[in-house]
């Protein structure tokens, strides 16, 4: 899925989040992944870390408190 499609999916699913908050959330998760956190997705190693963070957010596998409403 393209970055634009992932971004749209996240913003559509989280109406309280804007694009600036999304950028912060992706940056935070990217930093976590670069510092050794395990990805929640099984993808090839040639995927960029920022794209991986965006995919995790789009799939709802991770949430960032304060930005994304937790759905039950």
C-alpha cells in the first residue's frame, strides 16, 4: 500500500488526529523501532522503518496515547 493510502486510512479511522499529530506518532514509533523495538508485522527487511511504523499504525497494531482513540 502506498504511503498516501496508509496516511488516509489512519486519518479516516482517527478523526481526532491531524496530519501533524500523525507525523509525530510515526516519528515516535520509528525511533522505537530504530532503538530495538520488535515490529508487530512480518515484512521483508528492505522496508523503510518509517514505512513500517506507518503500516503498524494503519493496521491498528499500535496506538499512541493522546492521539488515537482506542477502539473496543
